[in-house]
C-alpha cells in the first residue's frame, strides 16, 4: 500500500521492483500490452508504464487529428494520428521518463515510464498494488509519479521478498498539481491538419 504524506491512499503511483541480480531472474511474467489512448482530447491513462524493449500502441479514439510528441526523455518522437488511422505503435528500448503532449491541443499531457523489470504496477484507488510469483531476492522498491516532489520523482526503499507481510510505503514529499486536461477555449482546429 502506498500512502501520501498526509497518510491517505495514493492512487495512480507507479510501483516497480528492481532485482539485485537482474541477469539471474527468470520469470514467466508476460509484459502487459501497453496502450496510450487519446480520448476526449486527453491522454488516457495519464500515466502508463511499460517494460524496456516492448511496444506501446498510441490509439486515437477521437474523431479529430492529434499530433503526439515527446521532446524529452529516452525516446523523442512526433507523429500525426488522424482519426481514420486510429493507432501508431512505437518500441521503447531505453529506460526513463517520457513526457508527452499534443501539438494541436496544447493542454494535453501524459507520461510514460519505461522500466527495466517485469515487476511493475500502478496503484488503485486504495493505493494498493499486488505482486505475485516474485523470486526470492533483494529488491529496490521504487515508487514514482511525475508530480512527486522528490529527486527523479521517486522514492526508493530496499526490500526482500518473499514476505508474508503487507508492506506500507508512506511518501516523504507532496505533489505538484496535475495540469488541467481541458482547453480554456473550446474550438475546432483546422480540418485539413
């Protein structure tokens, strides 16, 4: 369970485990398919996590064109995603934080975290994640959110698994506010874009 600095459940936090000896980890955990949707002129979900070396599908569910880009992070990209096209697939080969925006709708923002482990999850409304089938090992447990006011937007704790105990992590910092995901003025962009 992840709690914010005020002791309340922290939802939409990325939690991942880095094994002490990654080369020795053999796992049957299949990476989940990652998708970043553009729906109602917003990125959905706001935060997506994917294992290094995997693909991410960008899916346009709106009936307009988006121009998705990332100018910072381990992979820079820029592409138009027309509503007739519906999706674009990119492979992410390097770990790190990818901030995304839309050149057409400048209020849109989203985040992608690429991790070098198959053990990752995002906290639910109760601040809970569950990991199953973990090998016995020492791990570095990382809690990450793009607005967490800590170095590299993360809090790290050494842990050992297996453990019969439920673990509670209380964050030691507050959050910057999440940007509003809507336009100040509603307008239709150039149809020919």
